C-alpha cells in the first residue's frame, strides 16, 4: 500500500491549525460537523475555544458530540449542552449533541466483534466532517486521538455501550459488569471507526483528520479528575488517513526525548493501545506507513 501523507507542525496556535486544514487540500463544504470532545465537567485538557474557534468559524462548522455511557455530567442532551457552554464551545459555534434526538445503526463490514455501529441521529445531517482530536492518554483505550474520536466519539450512548461490550449489549447500565479481553475492546473501537468511514464514503461525504498534541495527560478529557500533562506539547498532525495520523502520534510519543514519555508509553501498552492502528489497517481503514511532511 502507498504511504499516506501526514503533515506536522510544531507550534500549536489557531493560525497553524487553519494552515494545517488548508494544507490537506480538501475543502469541507455544506453543513460541516466538527467532532471534538467537549470534555467532562472537571476535565482540563479538552481543546480550548481560542485555539479551535477560528478554524471552526472559518468552516462555519457545528460542534458535534454524543452523550457519554458512563455516569457524569454529559449523559443527556440538556446537561451535556451546559458543560459545552461552560467549556466555551457555544461561544463560537452551535453545538449538536447528536444522539439527543435519537440514533441509527450503520453496518460494520467484516467485523469480528460488532455487527453494526450505533451513531447519533443527527450525524446524517452533515455534508462533511472534520475529526478534530485532542491527542492524550486514556484509562481504557491507552490513548485517544482520531480513531477513538471517530468510534466512541460518534457513537450514541447505547452505541458506546455496544463498543465497550464488544458487541454484547447496547445497555449503558449493563456493560460495566461485563468482562472482555482488552484486545477485543481495542478491535471493537477500530471496527466502529471503519463503519463511520464507510458510511461517509458511501454517501460521498468527505472527512479530514487533525490531532492537536497538547496538554498530554495519561488521562482522557472524559475524566473529571484528569491528571496534569506528563510531557511537553508535540504539535499538530493532519492527514486524510486516520490510521496514519494516529500512528504518527504514537511514534512521536515513542521517539520523544521528554522523560514523561515513559508514562505515556506505559499507559498505552498496558491497555494494548497500539493494536488499534494495526487492526484498523487490516480492516482497510488506512495504513500505518506514512511520510511525515513538516509544515513551517
């Protein structure tokens, strides 16, 4: 398979975020959904309004999210919108909690664990998507970037339960008590991400991938008690390939000279996190082989 291009910029600011989008050479048009994590109430690492606001406004984008499967401040549309407002997202864009108005199923092709993916009802309203991820660790997945943002992130509350349970239940009250192999959960996330990609392709809806590697904590933005960053900011990655983009993020952690990178490596490997890119590649979602192109 041909190598994918991954663009990289060291300095993180709103101007460079726009430049990275423009470098990808694909214009997102029509009703644009920008998928970000709004961050759990109490978290601090989520992408901030002053950083992403100018790009979202340039796209005339809507912030899109879905409710959480775990108990917290974002389990329903009304409460979730309050958190989004508190975190500054409503100051520069409309916010759509997509499963606040229901959900629908999209097929998973050639999956080992999932027969389908369940996504927020309003996902079908968007003509193009920007998967704008915050690169950080994650208590269950090891790390979170574009693949997690596309799988768990776009899944409805019931869809999240279905992914977490590796296809055993859609009930958010049930899946916590179920025991699954960690590798199976990682593969289920990849299968859901591929389902979203297939759905968009089948409907001629483009998607682009950007990961902002700042405030890198071993904890996710979904953690109300998110720990402080363990390593210095790495920069911005952008690609049309989510597998390559996630692989570049992993490689940058491994190749970093920052002493804190060992904490991130431990978090990722104790959760079999690196398996997501190789499994996603086996599904045909993208390639782990990439050419890194630095943008000054």
